[in-house]
C-alpha cells in the first residue's frame, strides 16, 4: 500500500473493514452505545486464569482471547480536549488504542503510529475515531529509527493542522529469565523503542509546540517494583518516569506540561507477544489487590486527565493505575 494510502486510509475498503470489526467488538462487549455513561463493566471483566496464547511480536488485540476492552462501547466524552490535535504512538491497540478512542470522544483530532504488522488493529481505531466526526491520521513506521521519528512528528502536525498533545506510549517488552538471555540486540531494540523514541519524538515535537501543549508519557509500576524477568523493560520505564519529571521543570516556563501515566498489569498484546511467559500469562494480574489484569478502558480517563487543559497546574505528575499495587515514586 502506498504511504499516502497507509497514512490516511482513504480507501473505502479500509473503512468498511474497520467499521465491521468495530461492530463486532461492540456486539461482543454488549454495552454502552451512543449516550451511555463512561462506565467500564469492571464486575464482568475476565479474571485469571486466562487462556494460554502466543502471538509473534508485536501482536494484535483483535486476535487475543479474551479480546481487550478499549472503551469502544463505554467511553463517553464531555469535550475536555475539544479542538486539540494529538499524536499517540502505539495507538492501534492496548492502552494507546483506549487513549485514542477517549481523545476522539473528548473532541480531539487524533493521529496514531504503529508498526506495519499492526495495520488490522489500526484500521479499527481509525474507523472509531472517524465515527466521532474527528480527523483520523494513521502513520505506520518503526520508532527505532531516529529519522522516522522526526518524519512522524512532521507528518502528524501537517495532516492534523498542528500538534497540541504527544502521547509517547509505544513500548517493547520481552521476557528473559536471566541477564545472560538478553542479547545486545534485544537490549538495543528495547532501549530504542522505549527510551530513545520518546526522546527523539519529544525533541521534534517541542519545536512545534506552544503554550498549552502537553507531553504524556507511559511509564509503569515496573519503574519502582521491577519484575525479575523483564529487567531491561523495567529500566526503561524508570527512565521515562525520570524524563517526565525533569522535562516538566525544563519546559514549564514555556507553558508546556509533561505528565506520565504508570499502568500496572493490563491485558494488551504486549503480554501475549512475548512480554510474559505462558505460565505468567495464565495468572497475569492475579497479584494485584483487585485480583485480575486491568482492561485498557479502565485507564483511558487518566490519559485524558494528563492532557486536560483544566488541570493546568498539574505537570511533572505521575498518574497511576495499578489495581491497588501502589504508586511509582
């Protein structure tokens, strides 16, 4: 598919496929609809044990069992981000997808970035954003490439007509039992995706952003309480948390805010595509006081809060959602 088609999904086939998939999600999740309150069906969310499954990296939400709830039928906006222009990396699935849906329903135009292998999920998100009457832009590409990161910011700003919000959400996580099992290539890929890319993207975005703009980073409970089999991933989440706090001080005088969201265990493709072992996946989230993994729909509102103009005194803040597992420092 040519780049222009991939970025804008102007073909009717893409929109039709996305609309059909979205309808399937709504039917499967059985709730909400236009005018329904933002109220994830928490009591009905699946609890461990989860079916053991495996997908090649980076994985697709549309192939997960059970399929994650991103708020497709439950999230109702109230204009908190009306007129804003947002770019969300990893916006095709998982937490990024939930944020994209919420932003669109809060009145923002949204661009999403994703890997080419994730295009089936991305088409669904584009259809959901457009269903809200918002501008939707899809830009695929690998964030490990510094030149692509700069192009991503340029293209998103050009096609959205500006850039008010950057959500650095895309991440790589691969479980490895020991340090010896983490190859230099593994380490490099994780660092470039989780640390270098947010740095490159933010640096480019700040060239275009003015007062009122917001950077929202995704960190993790792993920043403060790392698991033994994802030590390289946990390192990157701590780096993002520190980056958020330091950068917030640096750009405050420009009227630009920087916040982070720190999830606990969430049911996303990150886990089924190598982020957890089969045994760990089966009981994933059971260690949280709530006793299950979170669904992406349950964290979307924090990404809205992190960017909400009415919270103009909140910068350098870490918004946690860990199911009772504590707050990263």
